[in-house]
């Protein structure tokens, strides 16, 4: 019976956290700042307790480590604590470029990622779509990854639930359109330089290109004011820079996963890339810059908590190793 207690508690926390994280309207359960601090102190004291037990020669089971990490990952989604986040110059450049766009500007949003990369990229996409609607930007959505346009639809749906966006009442086909997915990788971008309709003769709902009001007068990149690319790999930001920027002179901003972002800094330094938001930190910074506070800040806090717990157990493991070695001597 005792063996089922820890997995049971962990399972309950995971279930509630999944509801809190996934549903569009967050589960109404949040700790006050005081309770959040108390919970954090309890977690710290529990880690100290594990260290004390280790020093006394007690072996800690692996599932105890897993439970601690799981709790550290889930608790921040219920906390009202906030990290002090400063907007980096790379993210600020994206925001500044968007701010310079007058109402009615046409922005191409390329969603080049899939659900496994969504925890890092979806918060950026959500904040971007909300910003675009609030500032009357016309958004043309597409994807070089099959699941990309569906991720875009999620971002649109969440943006349309915000009161300020509801007041704007953006209309599909007039204020935004989803052209869907097209295979071909960088060849798609190259072909779009000649004519968008060659790659996207119909939108995601099978409406002919010529029948979409927003697309009237949009022939190629010369009619696009800015490109925002959300990328988890190939094809993605590198291909957009090498073709859309270098060959057609389009401004491109990017939101990348933390793994991919370092590869983009040379393009940023060469001013081929307008701005860059990398990983969960970049997502939180973009939310802050655009005043679209969402889930990235909570997810970033969860990362900090889980990393701290992992480091603590590395220390505890080393203490246990050296003590056991000393006892043998």
C-alpha cells in the first residue's frame, strides 16, 4: 500500500497539471504568492531531508527522484510566482519590426513545427497571433511542416478568445487566411518568389486562391511586409533566410527551439535575420515585449524548478558515493 502512495500523488499532480496546461481556458486552481513560497520551501526542505537520509546511509529509490522531478515540473503551473525576465535585444528586434508595420500590413506567418516542439514554439505563436489581430495586421498562414497549419489554427483560436481581439472581430478570408501545408521544402519558398498561387492554389478549406479577399493583389514576396517563421528544424528558418531574404529581400523574424536557435545567430549578426526568439526563454521574452503574457512564463519557471531539483540530486548522488567509499575504507 505504501508503495502506491508516491505514484498516486504524482499521478494526481500530473493529471491536474495537464488540465491546467492543455485546455484553452485554464483550470481554476492557483496558489497565492504566500502559498507558492511555502510550497517552494517545503520542496527545498524535502530535498534537505533526502540529503540527510543519504548522509546517514539510507539508499534513495529511483522513483523518489522521479517524483521530485515530476512535482518540480508541475507545481509552477499552479504558482503565482514570476521570474524576473528581461527582453533580449534579439527578441526586441522582432517586436520593433512589428511595431513599425502600419495597420493593414500583410504578414506571412510560416508554421514549420509539429506538436513535440509546441511547448517551446506555441506560446510564441499564440502571442504573435494575438498581437497581429490587435494591431490590425493581415496574416497569411502557411506551413512547410504537415502539422504546422494545425498549430496555427490553435494559435488563432486562442487569440480570438481575448477580449481585445474579440472587439476587433477579425474575419477569416479578410483579416487572416490559412493556406495550409505544401511539401517541397525550400522549393516551395523559391516558387513563392514567383507566385504564391503556384504552391497554394487553394486555402486549407479548399477555397480557390482568387476567391479569398485578403489574397487579392498578393502575388509574391514583393507584396509581403514581414515574414514570421516559427521553426523546429528543417525546413525552417535557415531556408527562409537563404531564399526569402537573400533572393527576394523580405524581412524575416524567427522563433526557434532552444536547440536550433544557436545556429541562427550568424544570420542575425549578418543582419539577414531581423530578430530571433529562442526556446522557452525567447517565448517568455516575446510575451513580455508584446504584452501578451501567456504560458511561457509558467513553463520557464517549471524548467528552473526541475533543473534545480536535478542539480540537487546530482549533489546528493555524489555525497552518497563519497560517503560509501569512505565507509568501505
